[in-house]
């Protein structure tokens, strides 16, 4: 079982041009299940996009947190006025006109603003900043869990397809051997032409099953390659060079149903994400309600400006200013009340979503646990079938050689052996997949790490 530390995902290596490579290099040999899971954690396309979502959430969180932090802004203005718009007045007869404005003026201001009170919005923004990151990490953890499950299933499909090829090849070899024996006996005159025709038909019927098994392996490898983030090299034929190093085997690891349910309710990242989202909706209510209260900020700054009655633009005035700003929407025709009601409705819906998802997760665990138990029972029922089928085929061949058995007995025994081998390999794959789905339902395989 792979463990993904979803809160601190490993980025792909950066190339010389500063970009992440689009795909990993092809493996030099067969890959194990663990290697595939590690490759997927770094190169899977969905996980790479998920890491970008985490980066985006950090940006959103920074925007939310900025509401409580001071801001420093600067403004600059330059104006030139038509002389005809400047009013001039002579204060005494014969005295020159005095202009009440300058045809050019400028000012520059540097001001700092610190919010002091916003009806609870400031603290709520700080909490929302943390919850936004928590929700994004939990969603990424759920994405990791789904990806690990997909890779495990795809890898088992590859193993099953490879095993089915071996089963069908062995079956075809047995049938071709029977065909060769039937022809030899027909040439010796000990069996009729019917035996040869029957053996030819059975061998011909076995070939499509082998063809389908080989095609299933090609498709399984293609699917696995995409999940691992590989780019199939141009010019590659139908058989992708991606081989599995492991083999299907019995993996017995039973867990009690109630223990599985408790694990799921404590570990599933989907619940963590929804709980964080519910808390975020609660912060939305507080922030909507904050509009009922006055907004108070402290302001301090320094400014420079041109003189009003001096046309020399280099003659400037400067000085500081400090004060406070207060704004209060005394009446907004129900705008704030509408925001509060909408935020409360979203909060209640988020609570319903948490409760509904909790029930669905319990159902998923119960279903996965039942399917896992079924897979174990099916595998146990097939434990000795192959051995019995091989012995039955040996006895059928011996009886046929001694003249006490018929060709139909041999062909039936060969068919039964093929079915037993096929059923057993499918049972092994089904048990492995059932365990993978149970692990996913319990939230296993993803380490829950609190955000920093």
C-alpha cells in the first residue's frame, strides 16, 4: 500500500528551460506495483493539476488574509488647465489681476491604511484563509486516493491479462497436442475422421480466446501508461513496452466491518474537505453579518503638492496627515439581510452534505467489505480446483490411451482445466481489486497532514 503525503506533494523535476517535463522517461525494465504508485504520485496528470489547485488555494487564502493586514498605497496627479478657465480678480482699480489657480498643478500622496473594526469580518477572514487551504489539501488527498486506486486496479488488470495469455497458450498447446495425437491415430487407422475434425474445431475455437487475451493486455498496458503519465513514443507499435514485474498472488488481510467504518469516518479526505467547506460557509455568514456594523480604519500618510499661486512647479509643499475613517451603511434596502439569509442557506446545505456523505461513505465501506469477503470465499472455493482439473485431465488421457476413455472425455477435461485456471486467475485479481477498493473506502493509503 502506498502512502501519499498530500499536503506536501512532490513536484516534478524542472528542466533547464525552467519548465516541468511533461512525462517521465520510459522504464528500462518491468515495473513493480510500488514503482507504479510512486510514478503516479509524481507524474499522473490529474495529480499534477491537483497540485496547481493547491497553489491556487494558497493564492486565494492570501487574498482573504490581506483583509486584516495594513495597506500602503501611493497616488500621483498632474493637471494642466486652460488659461481661459482660470478666474482672475483685481482687488483695486488699476491693480493687476490675481489668478485664483495655477495653470499647472501636481500632487503625490503616500498613505497607509489599517482596518481596525469591521464587525467581525477581520477575524473571520483570517479563519477563512486557513480553512481554504485545508479544504484544498483534503480535496487533493481525495484525488490522490482515487488515483492510487485506479493505478492498483490497472496494474492488476495488466497482471490478469498476462496470466490469461499464459492460460490460453497452455490450453491451445494441449488442444494442438490432442489434434496431433488424433491425426497420428487417424493415420494409424485406430480412430475415425470425426476425432480429427473435433480436435481441429476445439483448437480453432481456442485461438480467438488467446487473441482477445493479448488484446486485453495491450489495452491494460495503454491504460496503465496514461495513469502513470507516460507519453507513448512516436512510432511505437500496438504493444507498449510497459511490463509488470509482479504477479497475481493471494493477499489475505481481513478487517472487521465496524473497524473499517470507524477508520473511514476518521480518515476519509472527502469528509475533511466537506467539514472545512462547512466551516467556510459559517465564515460567510459572519462576513455577511459584518455589513450591519460600522467599518473603522486608521489612516496615516505623507503628501507632496505644487503651490496654488506659484507657477514654478518645483516650488512644492509637503506634510503628513493622520486620522481615522468610519463608514456605515445605515440602510441598504435589505441588501445585507439578503446576503445573510443566502449565506445561512449555504451553511445549512453544507451541513446536510456532510451528513449525507457520511452515510454514503458508510455504505461504500459496507459494500466494499462485503465484496472483499465474497472475493475471499470465491478464491477459497477455487483453491484445489486446478489441481483436481489437472488430475482429471491426466486420468482422461490415461483412459484414452488404454482404450477405456473417449476423445470427448479428454477434450472435456482440457476445457475444465482451462476454465479452472481462468477462474482462479480472475479470483486472484478480484481479491486484489476488492482489497484496493476496501482500502480506498477506509481512507487508507493517504497520510492526513495538517496544513502548515
